[in-house]
C-alpha cells in the first residue's frame, strides 16, 4: 500500500481512455489498496478536460456527464483531497522561481509537496504524464510515476 498524488494529467486517465489508462486503473483498483490524493483544484481541470473532449468530438455529452458524475462521487469518498491553502500558494510561488512551470502545474506540484510535509511518514508518489512537471517533482525530491511511460 502506498500514497499516490494524482496530478490531473494522470487523473483523467481513470475516466477517459488514453495511453496510461490501464496502468492507472490497476493503481487505483480497490484490490491494490493504495491511498489516492488529488488537489481540490483538479475538479476544475478534470471537468475542463472532459468538456474539451466533448467539443472535439472524442466523447458525446451524455458520456461526459457520466464521467463527471463518477468523478464527483470519487472525490467525495475515494480520494484524499489536498486543499489549496496559503501554504500551497506560497510553495507554488517558490516553485515558479525554481522551475519553468505553468501556474496550475506549480500549484499541483505544491499540493504534492504540502501533502508530503503533512503525511505522517508516508511520502506521496507524484503521478503525472507531463515530462516537465515530472522533472520538477523529481528535483524537489518526490518519487514520480509516469503512467504512460515505460
């Protein structure tokens, strides 16, 4: 059993089939018995990703609604929610000074780092499909996992 912090590029793979989905489904299975954490802001990012796929014609509106509903149920009972606190914002500002990160990426990584500092002896594994963000997470001392990687 381990603690995994799912950045949105990995989280979306649990709901929309794409490279890395099978690995994410195994990681998130109840049989694996892992703890899964997400940043509360991931709700906005996940919905945006699903709506974008609807607009692009990859999924229809009914499926998009079911996926959003499933995620909303999961965020209530399956995921540990890391809140966007002042500590997360301060950490994100520092990360932007040290790494070439976009704003939301810095906030996501900051959430993982704050979770690490508040988790009693259990350091989260940062799960992400963005190479630049993975590199920054590794530089910050987090163990990482790219679900679409080898």
